[in-house]
């Protein structure tokens, strides 16, 4: 009786694998976008660490799928007129735009808190 040798048993070179298609998460064919878990409160803070004194506004705790988070980040960057990025379920907006971002996110029905000092 022939054995099925097509299934992957163990691999360390690719990192985490998708359980459905058995590919690395970065190259998954299933396109399973999951929303992150959290308490539903969006926290906005200012960070300057590791940026040579330049301020970056961090938006954490948005419970959206990665594609929706990228769309939201693009919209927020356009409203502020600056650049930014989405890294590790966190939106980074260049500069100190906390007040504007709080009003924009509250208009979108997010529960927003200002975190950190200043």
C-alpha cells in the first residue's frame, strides 16, 4: 500500500506555516485575514525613541483586518498631510498629530484614549 508523501511533516526554514495550504504565512494562498484581539480602545501616543528626536504618532489597538488597517492608515496620512507606515498592528504617523487623529477616529466611531505623557 503506497504512502502519501505530499504532506509536510516539519520545517524550520520557513517559520510559521499556514495550516490549510502549508505555505509560510507571508506567502499563504488562503488569504485568511484575521482581526487582532484587544479591548476595543484605540490608544494614541507620541514616540521619539530610536528616531533621532523626531516625533511619531502611534495608533495602537485598532481592531481591523490588515487590509482595512492599511486603508485607514492611508486616509489618516492624507488628512494629516504626512507620511507613515503600518507595522505590527500599529499605525505610525510622522509628526505630532494626536489632537487631529483623535477627532478623526472619534468621527469614525472608534473609542479613543490619549496615552503617554505630554
